[in-house]
C-alpha cells in the first residue's frame, strides 16, 4: 500500500469538496488523507455480515406533513444574512457557461 | 427517408400543484416578489431539517397510476451532491435508488397507429432556486427552491421527433387532467430534456448521445430533435466523430447550441438521505388517491364519439378541461349531444373567451343548458336568436323559456304573424309560386329567403318553412 | 456557600418562596464564568440578555423545578439573535434567525441561557482544539484538554459555573468530555431529542444530551428536552416519560455484559483497574457481571469514519458564502467563491474530513466503502440486540485514558477518532450511552464508566448510575 496520495488525487478531492489548496497543503494532504483512507480500507477485511443496511437508527417510518402553509420570512430577513445582495435578491458572481443547474 | 435510425429518450420535470413546498411548509407559488415565499428550510439554513408533504406523495401516486407505473411501497430519498448557486444546500433531495414509480407507459396515437412509450421511472425531488443573470452578477430568488417536482424518464424507445411531440402532448394532458401539475411550459412548471443518438441499423450499438436541455415548448422539442438529427446526420455522413455532449435549443437561432461536452460521468455522490426515514405507501393511500382520478382524456374522447360527436369536436372539447368536465355532467341527459357540443364550442366558447370567463363562472346551470339545447333542437331558437339572447343566458338566472318570452323572439314564433308575412309574399311572387308547383325546388328556397328578409331573420325558419309549404300545397 | 451549590430542590424552594430571585443565580453564574475566564469555556456570552430575562422572571411563579436556573448551550445549536458559530470561522459572525427545538424548550421552562459553549469546529474532533476560538481547558488541570467535541460544556459544568449544559454527541462528544471532566453525560437514544436547529455534522449519528454534575439533574434536563417534534422526521413518537422515576431504586438482579474488547489492551491499566473496582461494587450489590465477546466493535471506528465523514461532506456543503456566513469577497467567479471561502474559513480537521468524505462517496467508492459501512452498521445493531436480549446493560470504560495534554501533537489525523473508540459503537447502533464518573487517576484526573442501555432505556441507566453515584460519592472529588 502506498503511503501517499498523488498530487492529482488530492486536487481531485479538493475539487469535489470545493476547497482551494496551496502547494504546501497538497503535500500535507497527500500523507494525511492517505492515512484516513488506509483506516477506512479496513472495512474491506470485515466478513460475516448480512446484506441488510441501516441508513440511520430510525424509530419510525416517515409521518407525512399536511399540505398547509406556515410562516415565511420577510425578504429583508432573507438577504440580511447574505454577504451580497441586490434588492430582494441574493447576489453571487456571474455564473457563466451554463444557464441552469446540472441537477434539476 | 433518412438512412439513420434515431433513438430518443425524454426526461420531463413537472412542478406539482400543491399548496406548500415538498420539504417545508412555505407556499408553492409563482410570480410573487423575490424571496417572499421562503423559510429557513428552503434557504438551507444550518440546523434545518426536511419534512415531507403528504400531497406530494398523493400526486406522485396519482401520476404513477395514470402513467401505468408500478408503485414502490417502501421508498427512501437520496442526496444528490453538487455545488451550484441555485442549489441551497448544495445537495438536492431526490430519489435515486427507489423512485416512487417504475415500469410504466403512455399510449400515443400516431396517425391512427397506437404505440406505447415506455417509462423507465418517475421520482420525486425538489426544485432549485431561480437565477437571473445580469452582466456583472447572478441574482438568486429562492421562491422556487423546494417546489415539488416529479421527473419522468422514458426508456430510449422513441423513434421520431413526431412521437416525442405526441408523447409530451399526451403526458401533459394526463398530468393536467389529474391536477398533478399546471403543465405550463412558459412558466416552467413543465420542462423537457431530450436525448438523441443515431445509428444505421437496429443491430448496431447506440450512437453517441446528445442531450438537449430545457426546451421551452412541445413544438420546440420536435423542432430541436429534427435539427439535431440533421446536424448529426451531416456529421456522420462526413465521417466526423463527436463527443457525448449537452446542447440547448436556441429559439432565436432556431437551432441547437453546444452547452458543454461531457468529460466524464457526473459524480453526484448519491447516498441515502438520513433525515427522511422510509416512506411507506399503503393500499389505503393508493385507493384513496385512485378515487380522486377523474375520467381520463382518452376515455372522454371515446365517450364523445359514441354520443355522435365529430372527431374534431370530441378532440376540441377534451382540449378544454373545464368545458369537458361540464359536458361530462350532460352525458346521461336526454339531449342532442352534437348540438350541445356545437353550442359549447361555438357561441358559448366565443362568449367565454371574450369575457375571459370559465363556464362555471356563468349562470348557465346544467338544467338551463339542457333547456337551451332542447330549444335549439326543436328550432324554437335560431342561431340568430341565440346571439341576441346569449348574454342573458350566460348572466341571468331566469329559465330559457322566460328569456325567449321577454325577448322579441316570442313574437316571431307567433304563427299568425308569420302567416301574415307569408301570405303577402305569396301574393307578391306568383311566378315563383307557379315554378314551385311545376316542381322547381329552388323556388321555395327563394320564397323562404324573402320571408327571412322581410322578418330580418327573426323568424324561426322551421316554423316558417312548414307554414310556407302548407300554404303552397293548398 | 453559593445558592448554585445547593441541591436543586432547595434552590427551587427558595425561588418558589421568593427568598431568592433568578437574578441571584444568574449573577453567581457570571461571577464564576468571569473567574474561570481563562478556561475558555464560552465562545459567546449572553450576559445582558440573561440579566434582562432574569429580571422579567421576577414576576413569574416558579412553576417547574428548572425555573430560573442558568444553563449553557453548545454553540452548534441555534439561538435566535445570539451568535452561533459551531466554533468555525465560516460562521464566526452568524446570528441565527430561529431557535433550535431544545432552545425553545429551555425558554419555555423559563431557564436562562448564559452563553454558547466552546467546541470542536462543527463538532469534529475529540479535544475541542479544532475550535476557531482556541481550546477550552480542563478545570481539573488546566494543562489538559477537556475533551471534545462538547469541551466547553464540560468545562463550564465541571468548574461550577452552571448546573447544566447541553452537548451533542455524534461519536462520543458528550460522554468523552464528561469522562475527562468528571461529569454525568447522557447521549440519549437516537430520536429522543429533536435535532431541529442542531447544526448537522452526521445526521444519522447526531444526538443532543445533557451534561451535569449529578444523575438527578441530568435526568431533569432530559425530561425537558426529550419528546416528539414533527419538524424532525427522525424524532421518536414515543410518549414522554419521567427519567427520574427509577433513580435510587434497587439494582440487584440486574445483568451486565462487559465486552472483552472494552477491557482489552487498547485501554490503559489505570482506567481498567478503576472500572474493575467499580464492577466489583456492582457485583456486591447483586448485579450479575458477565464477560462477553461482541462482533464488529473493533470495526466501529472505521465504519464511523466512512459514515460520519461521508454525511459531513454533504451536510457542510451548504457553507458556501452565499446565503449566510463568512465569504471571500474579491472573487470573480462562482467556483472561486466556493473554493476560496471554504479554504479560508474552514479549519484543518474539517477540511480533511469533508475531502475524505467526498472521496468516499464519489463514483464507485460509494459501493466499495459507504454501502458496505451501512451494511456492517446494521450488523453492529443486531449484535447489540442479541446482547440486550439477555442483559440490561453493556458496560466498559468511556475512554482509553484520562484527559491528555493540551499541547500534545495534533498531526495524526486518526487520533481524534481513536480517542472515541469505546463510545462510537453506541452512535452506530443509535443506543443511549451514559458516562458516570467512578474515580480519579494517580494524576487526579477523572475516570468514567460507560453505561450502554437498550433503546429508550435511559431511566434504567439513570437508576444504575445513581447507585454508583451514591456508592462512590465522586462529586466531592475536585
């Protein structure tokens, strides 16, 4: 087992997590992240368990909410905590390239 | 015919018609002041947790039912992780592993040929917020964040752009009729993405897939697929290769435009949503939802044809849900349904459009409508008469009989007056009278025309004709 | 003698009889907080508001036992109008616009919040040293850590500032600092306390619980904060119960399982000896003690790493500098806004964990690691179910050593997980776990026993703990 991630691997996970990393940090993470990954690698040695999974120790199934509206925020309150806003809108640097989110 | 076979799949997002959002109790609304329909959940504030709107599950069951899907009885939600400013938590709560509906189909009618468009799956998820792009910044309005959506994904089984259009029309009709969604493409409550690949023969592997995102209307889906087919054909003919990519349809350019080339598969890091325990769908829930499903469009059209409506009229009534619902109340009543349909689609529709009303906003009750249809059928009212009394019919509550009486129409159905007019015309046109007696059918039409002219069209033509015939045949 | 040092029932009588006022207690609390300022237990004090509230309460009847009593709240629970940071630079100026469910309950009971306690950043750590605001110190020895992540809560209760503090426990963050600081700390059954308003670290593991100097006070706070909340779908619908009801009752005939792994050589001799001594006390009282083997306990830390880091990477994605929180303002594109904001305002431990978490969920890894972890997690729960068919409790030490030095190195990324090796299995299975102090080390640092109960059996755990509390009489120790 190698004891370091490659620089590219660190850059890849930093991109996934949207964290900028300096050259110095990359070196540090090459070792530290690899150590954590070596830790979790040990689950592959575990045997004897069944296929059922537990997402969370839920006590009940979901109880659905009635479709009745409740209190909403004043738009002024919505923008108050935002670092940047224009009128009632929250503002971000111009999003170029894509018109719509990938997800929806 | 093209020498390539297209394989098309369609993904549709529809916003569900609920009072509140999927995971919070703020209002699901459109066209309101920016950021006025939000709470801490919609904004992804730290410490907030989702709850699950009952109506979303009901509408999901409803949609799954009318799309002939199997309904999953035990389902979970998943997190789809990606950073984007319109995505407040930077993950979207969706259903990846256990979509509510799967293995369904929608039947389309392509020029008399029936075909099933198969549905791979349909799942429930939350909408993103709305971004407005300015020159120097992007503005975010979270009113749409958390609006419930269902995404409906077909199998890659659509063979032509026309089929794609027919599928979308059918889908829209079904979801609109069942009140699952408004299906307003112009307001974004229905959005379509299409993907298409070409190959030379059925036995070839599928060609390179191109996805066309966020197409603004059903006709543009067809158009963009046609354009995209032409573009790909040209490239394939030249032997050019292209990468899997995402394009959008530019309605100004009337063509598809490249958005991005897919480098690697998107890495959404799906995992089960721990904040929403398993959702159980019981028989009871399904049965109570099924009770709320009205007669579906196909069945309506069939019924109307059985009642003798023309195909075009049957289709037209179904296109207008409130008219169709109204008409359905009359299915069992003893009236001439063709006359009723003509009336609804003609003068009444014209009136409703002009006054921007729905038929249920008028005073035309079922009983009065039946009376009106019968008066037309027995020719008590002519089409000219109807135009004169229509506003009274639609706005007053007295019976049609009374309206006829209080209008001038009652005078003209007075036979003595008609006889007087006819007598005068017969004596003034001896030539036509003798023509008639010599067997020239055209003569009676001329005489009838004179009667109408004299009475300014205010006479009941059936009554006038029968009197005229009586007198001539004497 | 301060009023705050009297038994809670006496304080309540004095309030009822209007012999003292809530402000007297609030003043005592802030005098103590001031005196212990160097311990760095708090990120934000709520002095002005607390005094104002205490004065308002002068006209209100003391209608419940917790009325007018000061309490400290961990800084990862929303307090409307009072800064809430989760000890992170990214929320260093964040003022919430709503209250957490537990905070609502505190306010409804007319308790008085004195401040927000220090912690590991986003509760990620075991020594509270990952706090943006510097680490709190252990009142028993100021060169030692008070544990984590609820270190500030442990510090302020142990130093006598307040009778109670709320902590949160994802992988031991209530029990481990309680052990290091000699407190009673309860991590209730998952679903007992609403998580509405708790900044999520790992949603399937997080649970809020009380930290106090004695068992009775602990049960009182659990009485207050437990109960169903429709805003949290994972909140249990079990009826409310009185967690004090079994305190002081006979424990003879109870059965305890001690897993061999919990007493293996991962635990220091000194801690092991003290636990053995305590087990003898129980045996003498008629409790049956059996040594058992349990599967998967030694895998729990690795499973926890996968699940907690995976969930955290997703839960912390929302801190992007757009809707709230700190933000780097000189960026020209959205990608930079994300990467620079998160690089600047997240600390080392948090960055490491969310990077690894993102990696563990990406592409095929979700299958290789995450799904496998969920699968083994289910078997850990089944293993506990098997034991609880025969036994009332599973018992061991809470921590492998006593609190270590504040200046011990922090460069080993596995260390913060291994500190919690004995308490993590409880979170994996969603069970309740309680630390009860059972003695001191040679260095005069507290040693704690970990009592694990079956789901929703907190009352019985308090019963056992109250017996030990009486037998050992730890509280006079410091």
